[in-house]
C-alpha cells in the first residue's frame, strides 16, 4: 500500500520469482507464505486503483489472472517455451521407445 500511494506511480509489477526468492522460497508458489504474500500484494495494488502487472504463478493461467484483476500479464519467455518444447519432445520419445517390441 505504501508504494502504491506514491504520487506518480501508475502501476506496480509483482515479480513472483523475485518475491518468492526474497522470502527464501524461490519458485515455491505452493508454499502458503509465498501464496499469501503474492495474493496480499495483488489485493493491495488492486485496492489502490493502480494497475497490477505480473507473471503467471500460483497455478493460474493468464486469463484467470485478468479475471482476478491483473491488467498486464507477461507471457512466457523464449527460454520457457524452449524448455516446454524440449520436455514435450522427450516425453514423446520416451513413449515411442516404450512401445517398441524387442
């Protein structure tokens, strides 16, 4: 609330990875403290009338975040897309290999 009250601040961005890391729980979005802290920050920003921006976290899709009041949702970075594609290829390969009869 104090940051949102600063004159000239039109919006705030929550970095869920940064916030969870500051709590000593990097990327542990299922941790109650991390989850509650992100939700409290979101609520404070929304209640201030300022724009809320963030990355998908807490298991929510970008559409769910917008529904929850987020104005700016940053999509996946290229490294995330590359990682997800590599995981999908590996899973498909493992499935294909598992069906080969020897």
